[in-house]
């Protein structure tokens, strides 16, 4: 499965702070949130193999870094890959002459291509691999990298492919759920109802929701999953809303509006509960829906992505895809580590620094299991767009 991301950063110009945040007093990266990478995103299917592209190296540094993307894949996957490649090159330029050389490989959107591209990058001396984008391709890259003791920073949103030296720099649904439920608990919400899609994304969100509610001392008073038929599950949840102070919904755009319509048709008064959601809510369709006004959802602070998009447009004459910040942050991170961390620069100890790193979409840190934690903001749905309800954290405190 692929990844889709969200927002945050500063002004343009040659002295722009593109890659340096303080981590335990050590200057490291600074650069990644609003697009929720979901397990149902536009490029969640493996693309068919495409024509292999010629090897491409960018930069002349001594530290070689493999970047594996589905550049020749059909449709949205190839478009996203090109945008991510552009962002990676932009990060290299904005970092101001890092000692890094990017070895860009086309995996054509399939595991065989990932294996070939990774092998080529490793044979050329890559010290770390960035990518692939698709979950089905990550194991092929991981297997080769592990035999060399090389770390992988992949862009998939499927946490099942993380671990054993494979770290995910993506927008994981688990982070959204943890942030929004934790925030709801902090403002006094204790009894939660939930209505979630019956798909892979819903599976991940359900587990995170139940775990976080329990950890925060709350209780789940109603829980249902829906497929093509929303009416029955919506009716069950609507009947239980009298004993809930919050309702958690995790879907996007038209699907989310259809869910709220089904709830309203079942007699639910959505104004008497606090509506809660994930980064999938970051959609004009959601902002325009009367039933969702005042709802809260977790997402990266959008200011970083706005700044990044402006610089990207100035350089390439078009808008970046939402996942482009992932490639930018990955390259900015390895450039910063190459500059400051010596021969252990890409070791597990350095990559899992508990203080984390500052990216375009805010703070992030890698966990030992390869998943990540992000410092997300809480946004409020309003007719004119999202409004900040709670800012993103400035550090990962105790």
C-alpha cells in the first residue's frame, strides 16, 4: 500500500532553515501531515510493470543514498513518484551542498522492480535506502538491505511491513487516532461511540481507537462497522448516542458525508456529541458539510505544506502531490545525519533518537518497531476550511 501525507515550515530563500532542528543539542534535520496516508489511498494497488528508466544520480557527495520510487508506474503512482523525486532533489539543493549523492532507482511499482533497483543501489555503495512507496514492494527491498546491514526508510502507510531495520516515514492512521482521542480525553470526553468502514483502513483504526480509549480511561459505548450498507450500522450507533459524549468517524469526502446522512436519517442528533476524525477529513467536501461543522480531527499543521508547496511551485511550475513532503524530509534527514553523526549516521540508535526530528509536516520520530510517531495538530471543521483547535507539539515530552 502506498502513502499519502499532510503539513508545516518557513520562508524561502538561500538561508531558509530547511534541515536543522535541535535534537538533544545536536543539529539534525528540519523538514513532513495533512494528507492522511490511508490504507485506501489512490495508489494502494500495485501498479503494473513499466519500462525501466535509466539510472540517475543527483549530487556529488561521498555519502550515497538509494531512492527507490515507482517512476514508470501507470496513473497516479507514477505522478506521485515524479513529484517525490522532484521534492528529494529540492531538499538536496536547499540543504546547501550536503555530502550526499542520491542514487535514484525506478521500481516500476512492483516488488521485482524494487528488488532490482535496491540491488543496484546497494552495489553502487548506498549506505541507506529511501523507499519504496508501496507496501508490497517494501519486503523485497528490506530483504536485500538486511543482508548488508543497511537501514531502510520506506514511504508505505502499512505498519505491518515495518521492523528489523525498516522504518516508515509516512502518515500512519494510528498516529491520527492517538492524537484525536488523547485530545478529546484532555477536554473531558469519556464515553465514545464509533462508526468505521469495514476495510483495511478501518481495521487499523479500530485497533488504535480501542487501545487509546482504554489507555485514557474512557469507555466505548457503541461500535459498528459498515460496508455498502450504512443504514443498519448507523441505526445501531444512533440508538446508543444518548450515552456517548463523542462520536468517532474515520472516512473521507463523500463517504463521510454519506455516513453522517445515514446517522441523521436514523434520528441521531450530531450536534449533541463531539464529532472526531482522522486526517482523511482534510477535504473540501467535509468542510462544506453542515453536519460536520465543529468536528475535530488530527492532522499535520498545514502551514508547513503551504510553505513547501510555494517553493515547489516556484521551482517546478506545478503543485506537488501530498506525499512529496515525505521524500523531501527523508533526504533532508539523511543529509543532516551525514553532516553531524559520523560513521554511525544511519544506525538504529541514531534513527530512533527519542527526541525525534522536525520536518515539513512537524515533529516525527521512529520507534524501534519501525513505525513512527508524529506531532500532529488538532483541526476544527469550518465552512471556510480547517481551523486550528490545538497546535502541534514543539517537542516529544514525557
